[in-house]
């Protein structure tokens, strides 16, 4: 990008970080558009925090450059960069009240008249009436907002957020997700947010970079990553995916037909990132909320043209707004379906023979050479009620 178009973009070019024989971040090129809310998402040890720290100047890159707009800041110390960082620990001064915590950066720069600026910033984070309270008199969410106000009052070009909501309980974390998005929209500066929480990234960010093993696995808008994962890691890490081993039967026009578990299934050619030659191996994917269960004795009610596989319900878990069913069959074990609890079907119970079916357009296909279980792990946050993006196969916290 040239100077006339890069504006206040954050541009990482060939940036990497090694510690002896260990590579924390492999060489990567990444552009964070000016004014965007950008998330670096991944499990513990994926390199996301190291990448953020290189932008902040807290880590020196082993290779590559960091540009903020037209300025090469690669060798500048943190205090000379137009960035501020908000950490999970908040790092507020316990002996100063809210007003003085926010005013700290201005006073350190020798600005004497701070009342108007601090007042405006406290109004932005909706803490004006708490100006004279000490940090210990505030809730965790309020302390986090003080930390954001203290960072923003210096008018940085970029605000870096390192797991900023990790210490909050689930309900407060969800409130703060919306609050941070509102603040970012109002101030219009670039936010770069590091998180291991899939729901958090998808709720807040315009663009998400999914990191794995020190590399960016996939980059895009949250909805695009969720609907069109390019790898098994992204398919599993961003929520839950049913991945079914399949073999290409034929490929013509806009659709690829495959054999899987004794059934013939279709996938749009545009949603296949794997090989399409006859006999090639694919992993067919469908999200659990896109699938429907019908008792086998009512299979005739299923509309023509839908993908369908047979099986037996092995488990049914009531989750509030939905019920999660697990199905074992020729196409695979533990296939997951989320059914909204509107009109619960008494025929759907453990032991019932069922047909699992879905619209072919909701199918995606990946190269079967990948690890089918990549990106799976214990759930980190959220509840199943929040939808498929927060349940099932999720990565470890960190």
C-alpha cells in the first residue's frame, strides 16, 4: 500500500518472532484497516498475544516491519508509538480515583487543564457519576471501562486490547462486548483485540484473523469465516461442525456429488476447497443448527433434494432455547443437531431411528488430507443457548 491509501492502517510485513529454536509467530503479512475493529483469535500459544505485543513495541520482531499509517515504528519504543494497550488486569492506580486515573496520561504530558477532556471521556464510557470513586469501589466491568477511557484520552491511532474481558463473568462479559463495540464506533479509531473467545470475536469484530501455530489460518468477516471455513481447524474452532468423510462421485456445473455413509450427498462447487476429481476424498461439513432431525418412520415428509443421512439418537441435552441431539450412523459418530425448543417432537429421544437432513446449499467441503479433529478441545466460554458459535468443539482458554 502506498501512503495515500494506507492512512492509519496497521501494516505488518513479514513479521515474525522466534525465541531460540521456538517460533512463536511465523512470518506473516497483515493489514488492519484504519477505523476497524479487528480481532486476533486463537487458542493459548497460537501467537496472537505476541503479534499484539510487536504492534505495541513490547516485543521486538525477529524479522519484518510494523507500520502505523506511513510511519515505520518497528524500532520505536512503546512510549513513542501512537498506540495504547488495555490489559486483562486493568492496571489501574489503586490510590487514585477514577477521574485521576483517566487524567494520568494528560498530566504526565504536562497538560494542566484536564477537566473537560476527562469529563467527556467518562461520559463516553458512561462513568461520569463515578468520577470520585476509587477502583476498588467499582465492579470489574466499570474498572475495565476506566482502563479504556484512560487509554483513549491520549488519542492513540490504535487501541490494543489484550484479553480485556477475560476476568469478567459471562453476563458482564457479554454486556462489555456490546459496550466496547459502541465505544469503538463512537470514537472511530482502530481497535485490535486479542481473544481466545470465539463468540467475543464474532460479536465485536469487523474482521477476524484466526491464528493457529503462529500463523493466520484464515482471515475475514465473522459471518464468512463461520459459513465458509477454509480448514478443519477453522470449522471446528469457530463453533461446532459436523465433518463427514466422503468420496467424490461426480463434479459437474455448480454441484459436486459425493458418496458418504451409504448416501449420495451434494455440495455447491463454490463451497468446496478440496479436490474434486472422481474418487477424491473430502470432508463434508454442515453446522448443527442448519440440520434437522425427522423420525425414520416419517422420512416421507422430508422435502426432495435435501442431503440426508440415517442414524440413531444417542443423546439429547436440553439447553434452554434449544436441544442438542447427538446421532450415530453410517456417516459418522456424534453428529450434532441443534433444534429450537418451539414445538418439541416426542419422537426425538435417545434410541430413536432418525434421518438427519439439511439444505444442500448449507454444505461445505474441505480437503480430507487435513486432521478432522483440528481445532477441537474443551469449551472455553459461553453457553449452548448462545448458538452453535459458542458450544461443542472449542479451544482451550489462554
